[in-house]
């Protein structure tokens, strides 16, 4: 197997994992954010990210990094485990 084939297989496996995680990985961030009465803009400012990042996470277009999950847990006064679905 050539290196190009190995990379393609690894990328394909990662893509499948990413697609699965995208829809199932995390509780409704929008609901959590609204519970503490923050706008997307306010949460973005606290986390030092663009508002578009918050929107993408809430719409499950992208996944927050583990470091960002740590920050989200602090903002939402919960654990990372509580943010992750069973």
C-alpha cells in the first residue's frame, strides 16, 4: 500500500468518526447558552472566538476542541462529561 493510500484511508476513517461525532457528541449548546441568558456574541467574547464559531457548534457544523469544551464547561458551570451525551 502506498503512502497516499494510507493517508486516504486514515482521512476516510477520521471523516466517518467526525460525521458520527458531529451529530451525537454534545448536548444542545444553544439551550445551555440561553439558560444562562447569553447571546452568541457574549459567549464568543467570553471564549475569545468568533460568533460564527458559536453558531457552527450550535448547528453541529463543527465540533469544539477539547480545550474549548473545558472553557464551555466553566462557563456553563458543569463538567465536560455533562456536556457530552451518553
